[in-house]
C-alpha cells in the first residue's frame, strides 16, 4: 500500500527572500498568511522544486537563489513519501554555474531529478494559471503533461526525447538535401515517442472524464468535457502500431512543408486541450475568470 504523502520538515537556504528557514510540519493542512511580498508564494515554489522541472514560476535558477547569496539555493525536505520516509535535498548550491539542479535522496546523489517521482508527485494550480484557458495551447499541454507525469514518470523522458528528435529533424530539413536514412530514423523516433506520449495523454483524459462523471452529481463544480484536438483526431481507438505508421507517413509527406515552415507542423506538440462547460456546452475560455478557476478545480 502506498503511504499518504506528507511533508514533515522543510529547510531552505538562500532561496528567494529566505536566507535560512526551517519549518516543522505534520499531516494537517497548511494555510499561509502574511503581508504582500512576505514570501508565501516563495514557500510554495520551494515545495514545487520537490518535483522535476523548474518549479511553479518556471523561473531561471539564478533568479531563485537569494540576491546576494554566495552560491546557489538549496531546499531540504523530510517527508513521508510514497515509498516510506525520505530525505530530499535539491538546489543549485555547488552545482556548475547554477544551471543545473542537483538532487540527493537520503544523502545519496540521484542520477536524475526524475527519481523524485518515486517518492512524491506535486501538482499546483495558481491564479496565474487562469490564462490556462485564454492563453496559448502550450500552457494547456504543459498542464496536462504534468498531470500525466503524476501517473507515469516516463512521460517526461519521452517528451524530452521527442523534442530532441524533432529539433534534429527541423535542423536536418533546413539543410536542404537531407540524408533520407537519417531523416527516416529521426521520424521513426518521433513516431514511437510521440504516439506513446499522446496515448498517455488520452489515458489521462479518460481518467479525468471518469472523475468528472463521478463527482458532478450534486457537486458544486460544473461538469467539464475534456478533449485533445489537433493531432490524429478521432483516431485514438486504433492500435498504437497503426497510429505510429500513420504519423510516420504524415511526417514523410510533410517534409517539404515542414522545411518551408522551419518546424514540424504535425505531432503531439501541436495538440490542444479543449475544455467545455458540459451543461452550457460552452468553451471554458469564454467563461468568467472566477468560473474558470472552479472549472479547473473540478
Ligand atoms: N532571488 C531573490 N532574492 C531575494 N528576494 C527575492 C528573490 N526573489 C524574490 N524575492 C522577494 O520575495 C518577495 C516576494 O515573495 P512572494 O512572492 O513569496 O510573496 P507573497 O507572500 O506570495 O506575496 P503576495 O501576497 O503579494 O502574493 C519579494 O519581496 C521579492 O523581493
Ligand atoms: Mg503570492
């Protein structure tokens, strides 16, 4: 049985406005109150560094380190994790030029920050994410991918590898007379990774749809219908292999067009998450901001 995850201690050094902080917690909920600029969001940001990525502000690490700090920031946490008690240390203190974030688990250096996902999964919803509905599709994809990552730790690696293969293909196409063997190899990588990514997203949408159906009876939140659009729409009932072949074919046929555009026009990197208010059959983007937030929490 997985444990219920709780953070029992949080220690910061040279993190944002905190030169040093040590906070003892228990399993109860935490409410932070304080003046504007007191450092409430900074604390949440520190907690968000207990998951892979750049945290809830997606800030450059250099901005996270306290102004005037001699070296980078560090976040230390003790928690009751999914796999039992664990001590997590992370930050840029002592790392090369503050560009990378180091991770130690129970005092041992971890190979990648992804190892955090064995112990806890962190999700956040901030007022800034109101733009989730009105902003670009990239924010919505990232939000969905973070949800997927909370179930499937491989998702992040696949997305990174997919992006890398796609960048190599873009570059190759821009060179004119690209080596067809190399090009096909990259496209095959993109097809395998891209379809796996897209299927994991579809699975997440299925879980969310089930959750919405179970919760909306008598609930206070409006029921939402979720769908992904923009890539192989209506095809997702087919076997993964067929989808890979189809995507491969699309890329092959799209080479000239992609070369002219300077980037790949088809793929899971173009999918958009569509959210509709079920009863009103209205897109969430058109709802009032307060309702959008309720949508998100639903
Ligand atoms: N790298 C840094 N070094 C030192 N201080 C920083 C750094 N980055 C941000 N700060 C300070 O952190 C403060 C902002 O903290 P934070 O955003 O957590 O406030 P808050 O309590 O959430 O406020 P609000 O109620 O307005 O949301 C500001 O005073 C800012 O100057
Ligand atoms: Mg704040």
